[in-house]
């Protein structure tokens, strides 16, 4: 038996569980959602971008996507890696993933998940905390035995920044 290791976390692979069918798919998709947060907090941009299909991407909204245009967006893993450099301005980030709902049809799925992102940074000599309430609307694809993001809509429902 292979010894347990932190390296086996966040695999998004169906082979990471002894379950099969929809149960295995749901676990792999949740691991994918959690891997996004983990990679952001640990500044693993290449690995984070690798959670997308080759041509996958995301858009960022500060209001309902049905009634507003995105304020930012990226397509393709190379562009995503470059964009993730924005996290370097923060001395620390912690993402807390909350509830998620997923509908699976074969090799495709859609979902919504919630996240509270805590970001600490320095500004004008002051330590600040930015708290973001985020919802993600996701399109997923299973490629081989792994699930990937095809597209993420990152919706910032509200944010608060304060001196700590």
C-alpha cells in the first residue's frame, strides 16, 4: 500500500477514490473547486492554470452576469498564469469554500459554489484585510479520468477592506 502523502491531495482524478459513477464525479469536481483555492493561497499559478482545459478561461464580475459585463477575463492556461500574478500583491490569502451544487450530464457538468476570500496586504504603511464574498458559476468537463474547469464566472457579490 502506498503511504499517505499531502501530494495526493487535490488530484481531481476519478482514480483518487474507490467510488464509481456519479459519486466519484462529484468528489473529483469538489476536489477541483478546492484545488483552485489551495493553489491560489499557495501561489501555485502553473498548477492553478492547469485546472482548466487547454483553452479554458474565466471572467470576473462585480454584479450579476445576466445584467453586467465582466471587468476582467482570461483564456488559455498561459494567460491565466500571467493573470494570477495579481495575487502576489497580497502577503497572505485564505479562501474558505462553502456550499456547492453540481449537475452532471456525462462528461460535462455545471455548478455554483460559494467562497469567502481573505486577502492581507500593505498599503501606505498600513496592514489591510480585504474580504470578498465570491460565487463561482462553473462549466466543467471530464477529460480522461480528470475533471477540469472549462469556464468560471467569478462573481464578487460584495467586498470589504479594513485596516487591521
